[in-house]
C-alpha cells in the first residue's frame, strides 16, 4: 500500500512539473480457437492528447499449438 502511495505521489509530481506528456496506450486483444490452435490478435494504438493522429498503430497475430508434456509451440507475426 505504501508503494502505491509513493508511485501516485511521483506521478502527480511529474505531471505538475510538466516534463511528461500524457499518452494513452489503448489495446484490444481478440482471441479465438480453431481445432487445436489458439489465436490472439493484439491491436495497439498510442495516442497523445496534444496531437491529432495516433503516434503508433500496430497489430499482429500469434498462434498457439499444444505439445505433449505441458509445452506450447507459439508462432506469430
């Protein structure tokens, strides 16, 4: 609890100092399964309140395939 209070105080102090800009990192994850495969599609956008367009937009896909002995093979782009 004390650590959380310290982090909040540090965040407030840096915000008051004006040294940091306020960025939003929005992420939506879409998950699906098909037969033995599990798919994940993360959609990420970084926006800044002082700029009109997103500063970063990224997406990708990963596929998980279960293997014996509690292992998972993951591939993605």
